[in-house]
């Protein structure tokens, strides 16, 4: 699935058949931060940590975000949230293909 195809699923009532970290990003993009966070915190790998970091950055909890970036072994993001969302989604989609 490409990023364009993934974004097109945001109009659907349910997430596509993708890994849980991408499901968390899907919920976030639809404005459901709490559901996104719930899904992300149950993903016990670096992809979940990366999404978790992004979500806490979006929430404004920079200290918590910093912790999760470290767990994901990613540098803390400083670009726009939209750009970071796309970067994470693209990377995760590439891993699934």
C-alpha cells in the first residue's frame, strides 16, 4: 500500500488491514488521538514507540515524547506534525510491502 492509498482509507469507517502502528496513525489522522494512543501503547516494538513519540509530541508532552523517541531510536522531530506523520506512515508502509 502506498501513502496515497493509505490516506484514501481515511474516508472509510474502519482502518485498512495494516500493522497496529499504522492503525494508530490512521486513528490519529481521523482526529481520534485517544484511540491512536491506546493502539500505539500496545505495540511493543520500535514502530509503536515511534508513533507513541509522535502522539506525545502532538499532545505537547515533549518530555514524554523525548522518552519514546529514545525507545524508537529516532531523533526527536522538529518539523511539522503533518510532515512527521507522513514520514512515519511512509516508513511503516515501506516495511509492510
